[in-house]
C-alpha cells in the first residue's frame, strides 16, 4: 500500500490559513483580511490565478522537477558527500581502493 501524501497547494493553504503562526504571512502575501480568509476556508471564494504565485511563495513551496529529484536521489545513493568518493579512493563499503587502504 502506497502511503505517500500527494502535495496539495489548496490543502496547505487551508492549513496555513488556520495556523496562527502562518496566517498573517498568508494574509499579507495575498492581500487578504480576516473576512477573505473566512470566505476562502468556507469555500465561498477561491484563489484567483494572479495570486497563485504569491500563495506558493507564502507557503514556502518550491517547485522541483522529477528530473532534478531523480538526480539528487542518484547522488545520495552514490554517496556524493562521501570523502572517499570525492577524494578518488573509491566508495566506502564498496570493496574499492578505500576499503583495501583501510584494511592495510
């Protein structure tokens, strides 16, 4: 069973609009007052297209392409931050030159 949560700008905006720590940041970014927040939460008004970028920025969301995420995942698997790999002595635990050097 896949338990991953799909990201939702609408859900995040609803949550942030009801959280006292985030509400004022959202209101300022969208130029909303309390009555507009209330109407948004009740479904009586929506988010207009020209406010979408401001909402995403206020939520502190950043769009990342699947290509970029796949590259980062590959680098993490390859121990991109491993000192052995970066120094050219092989991968740690991979049976390469770095392991032979440690065994000696």
